[in-house]
């Protein structure tokens, strides 16, 4: 297959009027005047890598923690229908047995279905080692402290766990960071209640990523007459740290997105949907569960965002990553930078940039054709057209 006349969005530039040859599910050649029996004319369209979402709870009425084949398929379809070809299904704070059942389900599903494992990159655990103050929509009753809890199951499931979010100021957090990092797991900071410098030991130990930056995160605070940085401010300064942005214009409004881009740059920012099961559903009065437990947090669709059932807090997003790219472009972020944050940067965070995240010879042919308004016209997954042309 050859895609012709495309505007190829590379990590630092756009190559106009170019052709792309796909061979056996990978990118074979980039050039001009390429020929094949199957041709897609992409004149007037942008060609981007498939999007990579490293923080999502679900969509189309399904939560990944439902632990059923039907829910897994529905949630993945929400992302695929919006051009996301690699996802990291994300848990919420829940009883230990529920988290272990979730890990076992995803592990088993990935082993049984090779095609699934090419979309599902692993798992992100969001909690339960989070602060009480900034727990957001996470359930208070299930929060835990590393020094007083057995998290050895995370080491046992290190083959499927890619990232874990913890509050770095909690008792035992530094030792936890060391153990998880040694097991090959990326440790993220978020839902914390720290002030500078009490989160620095965890960063020095290897914590390297910020979960939904600026959301449910410690902030500037007066202590003993001194204004101290929170994690949200400190992360802007430390080049060792990458950050997630929920660029739905609600969690992160446009001007704040520009501030974060000026501080971090596209190479240290990953767009994430943080989408809940209500993503892709009609806005009505229905109430949905965050997670699948009987006493799970209840959420509903608000104005462009998911909120807790009482309407008092943001609970997550209903916006896919592709739409967030458009939001960033509308905010004045260059298209190449906006696309990078939805493709190459999250792929680098996962350590998968050798096979996904950019358009280069030998990488998997996960590709989106977008019109000038960044609507999805064609999706190609591993060289096969899933929708569109």
C-alpha cells in the first residue's frame, strides 16, 4: 500500500506532498513518486502516527476494570475510533483484590490475543497510594500508605504494569519508588499533598513522571510564613520530569497549556485522555461508576468534562487525545508539537519509541489521516485500514 501526496507530520517538521509505502505492517519507505497496486490519495490531509494514550479508564460505557471481554472491546473501540492505536488501561483506587483481578484479567487478555496486545501496551495503576487531601475522585476508604501496606503484588505483575501513580511524600514512598523502578516500572507523582523539598527524595530515587499535571496535585502553600512550591510548580523546573496534560480546555485551559509548553517543551509533555466510561456517551442525567466495585465513586457528564455525581469535582475527561491535539493547535501550539505530545513523547515514556510514536522506516504502520480541522478520515493499524479509505 502507498499513501500519496500527504503532509507528513514529523516530530519537528511537516513534509508536504510526500508518499509513504507500507510493507508487511510496517513503514517501508518515505519519498516521492512511489507506486503500488493499492493507493490512498492523501492530498490535503495530514498524516500522523497513531496516537498513544498512557492514562485512560475507559469509554463507550465501559471501564477497563469491568474485567470483561465486552467492556475491554468497547473501551478500546472508543480510542480506535478517535485515532488512538496504543493505550495504557488505567485502574482507579479500589480494594486490593479488585486491583489484582484487574491485573490478572489484562495479563491474560494480552497473552491470549496477540492483536489485542498490539493495542494494549500494559497497565497504569492510579493509586491506592495517594494523599487524602488531593485524592480527587478516588475513593477515600481504599487509600493506602506504602510503609503500612503490602504492595508486593505490583512486583509480581511487573510484566504487565508499565506505570504506577503514587504520592511521593507518603511514608515509605521512597523505598516503593526504588522497588518499582528496579522491577522496570515507571513511577509517577500525583494526587499528592507534598511541599518542597519533601518530594525530592522520591524524585532522586527515580520518580520521573507527573500524573495529569496541575490536577489533584500539591500547589504553592504558606508554611511558617514561607511560600513553598508544590509538585505542580516544581515539575515545571525539573527537566528530569515528564508531565501529562488533560488538554480538554476544562482540566487544562488554553493559557495554562501554553505556560506548561513554554516551561517543559513538547518532548516532556504527554497528552492523556484520562477518559472515563462515560466518554463517547450522550450528555444526559445518567450516573456511571468509576471502576467496577459495588461502592465505586459515581460520576456523570458535566459541561465538557466528567464530574462526581454531586457535581462538586472534576472526575476525569470525556475527550479523546485527537480532540486534545486540536485544542492545543487552537491555543496556538504548533501542530508538530501538539502531535508530538500525543505520539512520540508518550511512546518514549513507555520505552516503545523504537516501534511506535513517529513516522520512520521500520516502525509499525499505525497511522492517522486527518483533514485540516484534524478530523479523522482514515485510520491504519499495523498496515491495515480500520476505517476510512
